[in-house]
């Protein structure tokens, strides 16, 4: 019985090994480098996936036009994870085991990068998240990198901004937080905001939570508005943020909303109601205020290629791909451990979103921008240097 079970176990253990050996052989003959991106191409965060895919695609096309790297062209394979963390893990598995991906780009949402990242880490395939900002994402392991800032920074930027905000000549002192309880991003960003705002002497009058997919928020909002916050921090994603704003306005709230990069979608102003005009959020890139020639060229080429303006997601997707390609070039090969080491050694890489250096925690130290929501666009408001 014992022996039997052991032989079944060893057969199971050998199965993935032998299939990865086959993939390994295939790899050696390929004249392309496979880049696997896992993104939410459908569902309530589809805008995240689409913008990021466009940015990555633009980078791949530019790289290939210049001849690729190591004499090979890049081939981009995109898997839709539908914004679901179980799907994210399967998508990364498929990209590596079936498509032979040698580097993984993704995800946007931190909860999904946490689950997809565990798969990449286990298989020793380097992953570069363009835009997942939760601190824990790169803690998954030494194969996981990102090219964006992290939420302790983003949260403190917005808390400072809130504390300095004047509404009708009055300084903001009372703020409320409305966060997505099931999202690593939202809870982490809420924490960072809360801590800094308190340290600066501000008063948190209420904190409520919702869940992704909720469509009614009045119960939480009416309790919150009774405490008379002068501003509401909503560290969520655009779909819920838009609905929350509509309900809060219906309940009579007239103050600004504040948020983080999860707001970055044209859906925020591409609605008839404009309930968020005059609100502010933090991001890593302002398309109307690029800070380098690479950023300027990116904005121009993106508009020409896709017929609409780029956003922060697209710019970070573009940079994630360029950073991965640069690491492969410096590694002189596509083997996971070599590319991982080259990624870790990334210093002063000139991307569209600024200069990227990877630190010992595999994070990028980046500055932030605050964007204002206008009638039909986001407008650059202010830049905040990394601390
Ligand atoms: N930073 C968000 C997260 O970690 C994702 C995001 C980035 C969304 C940039 C929009 C723009 O979940």
C-alpha cells in the first residue's frame, strides 16, 4: 500500500518535470522570445487589461522593429484572467507550461499579481508587474519585480495632499475612508493613508468597506455622510468608484473624492454625469505631462497607434516590457535565473514613466503625480518626488 502510494506520487511528480523538459527542448529551437502577459481583458477591470496590453504591444513592436534582442524577435501571448485570482494563477500556468513563456508581464491588480506571482516564482520564471502597488507583491519571492511605486508611498502622498487641501478657503481636517475589503490593494492603500493622515494631525471621522461587484453603497455612505467628512478617500477600482460617487452625490455629498491609481480609466470621466469632477487621485504617469523624451515619444506613438490618449497603465505596461527586454539583453540568454539576476541589477533605465532602478526588494523607486478629474480628461495637477 505504502509503496503503491509512493509510486503514484513519484509518477505525479515526474509528469510536470517531463513536460517541462519538452518545453525546454522546444525553447532552444525557437527563434522567438515568448513574453506571456496575464491581464483582465474582460470583466469589471477590463480597462486595466486593455490599456496595459496596448502599452506592452507597442513596446514589443518597437523592439522587434529594431531587430529584437539576442537576434530574436519577441512574441507576445496574452491570457485573459477575467479579473479573478484563481484564473490569474491558471493563466500564468498556461503561459509558462503551454506557451513556453520566458518572462511574465502582469498583473495590474495586486490581488491577482499575488496569486499569479506564486506560480511564476515556483517555476522560476521572472515576472514583472507593471502596476501592482501592494507591498506584498514582490515579497512573494525573488523572481517577482515591479516597475511602479508601492502603496506606502502612494498612500502617504494622498494623505499629505488631503491635509493640504483647501475647500472654499477651509483646510481639510475631517476625512472618511471607503475601501474594498477583499482587495489587497485597497486595504493596504487605506492603511497607508490612514497612518499618514493621523500622523499629520488629521481626523478620520469614519471608515467603511464594500466588496468588488457591489452595486449599492447607500447604507455605508449614509452613515459616513452623517459624520460630515470634508473629503472621502476611496482606494478602489474605477467601476465601483464611479458607482460610489453617483450614490454619494445623490445623498447630498458635495466634497471631493480622493483615490489612488485604481481610478485610472477613461470610464471615470466617460460617463454623462461627471460626479467625480474636481476629485483627485495619484498615479505614476501623466500623459499630459511627460517628464522625459522617452515619455513624450511614448505619448505621441501611442496616440498614433491606438487613436486615443495613453494613460498610466499603458505607460507602465510599456516600461515593464522594455525593462524585461533590457534584462534579457544584458543576461545574454533567456534562462529564468539569468534573467532574474539581470532584472535585479536594473539601474537608471530610461522608461516612459521616468528613470527605473530596481532596489533590493525588487521594487522601483518612482515619483508620483496627482491628477485632477475634469469633464472629459484627467489633468496633471502636481508631481511628488519619491522619498
Ligand atoms: N495599483 C493597483 C493595484 O495594485 C492597480 C492599478 C495600477 C490600477 C494602475 C490602475 C492603474 O491593485
